[in-house]
C-alpha cells in the first residue's frame, strides 16, 4: 500500500470506538460495527470447529456464533469472571459475538490521534486486522478492523456454524 493510500485510509478513521481489554492490552472497535454488549451466557460448543470458535449462543431466538479473541490472537486462555462479556458485532455480513476480558468505554478518537499500524518488515507477520494505533493521553489502543480479524475462510466457517446450529 502506498503512503497516499495509507493517508487516505487514516483520514477516515477518526470517530467513536468501543474499547475493551484482552489481558493488559486495550483494543478498540468502530462503534458502528458493534450491535450490543451482553454478559457471558451459556455457549454451546459445536464439534469439529476451529479452536477459536467457542460455539453458539441463543440471543433472543437468534443463533449467534461466538469467537474467543484471546484464542484467535494466540493469547493464553483465562477463566471467565464477572467482567468477561460478549460483544456482538457485524463482520462483513455475519453477525457474531466476540468474547473479551472486559469492556472499557466508548471514546472519540480524532484522526490526528491515529497512526498507521507499525511495519514489521517481511517477517511473515500480517497485521491487516489493525486499522491503526489510537493515542489518548498516555495510553495506546489497538484499533481493530473487525472485518479482517478473521480471514474470509474463517468467516465462512463461522457462518456455517451459525447456520448449522
């Protein structure tokens, strides 16, 4: 991607973000991608799915697949607690839940406070799931592109899980 494309992309990044924690790291999701936040509920496992797919939930009569972001990002799993919750998001055309350690707040991050993700060279590291790095006072928030956290193939698997259940 050229610097011009990158600059054009970041010009549209300012706005409201729902922030949440995975471990000590704080992440942000574009608020328009968030449908709702719900407390942890019983998740029905679906056999023979990738490890990062927790299973499905019944949310007011609708079956929603649920992804564990800790597992997807290669982090150690932890026991759920009173702060663990599910953020229901729209990724591409799929409604799904993502399990997070705790939700923080909704904040407005101006475009001037968002930098492009760092380049890690040609080490085979893909960070296309990052919209940018948001800076607020003394903290840094990793702004996720929920449409790219999962590959198209993984989104297809999640869609199938929701349909099968």
